[in-house]
């Protein structure tokens, strides 16, 4: 699981899609194995029907409400709206420089920003919020700018 996938998972995003894909591949595999012997004799007698994939409904998560609720329960005063370190801490993820660099590289941070932790952190915070929004999180525009 990628670092960013861990973030989505902590927010409850992407889990439904992964579960439905796993269920679909399991049901497809079991239907193939149970009908393969019977299908061998009749394979040329009828056309093959390929079922369309079942897509899980997209679930929107109010990211601000979710993170605010987590922050209210957290004994530390974390400024997750502007700090990638605080955002990762709030989600219970490793916020070390090494982890943030790995996340930045995973998300395609420009090389010139990787060398300056302050610039990398700013880029990373903005990019993480944008990617969360792209994956079903409702993130207000003021946090994406």
C-alpha cells in the first residue's frame, strides 16, 4: 500500500472501491472455476458473454468535518489546515522528514522543492489536499489554493 493510499484509507476514501474490486475478482474466479468443465464442451456452441465491471458508488467524504472531529479529540493542538506534519500526525501516520520525502516523491514533487524541506512541505500539503479531493474528498476551495 502506498503512503498516499494510507492517507485515503484513514479518511475512509478508496476503501469501497478496493473492496468491490476484490469481491468482483473473487466472484469472477469462482464462476470461472465452477463452470469451466461444463463450458469446455459447449464453448463453441454459444457466444461468450463478458459482464461489465460493477463499479462501486463514489462516496464523498467531508474532509474538513472528519479532520476537525479528529482534531477535537486529539490532545495536541494540530494545525492540519496549513501543516503537512500536523495533518499526518492527526491521521496517525509517520510525519518524519524521511516519510514526507517519500510521500513527496510518490506524488511527483519537483526535484528543486525536495532539497528545501519548507518548500517541499508547502507543496506536499497543497498536493495531498488536491489528491484527496480528486479521490472523493470534499475539500473547500480555500484549502486547495
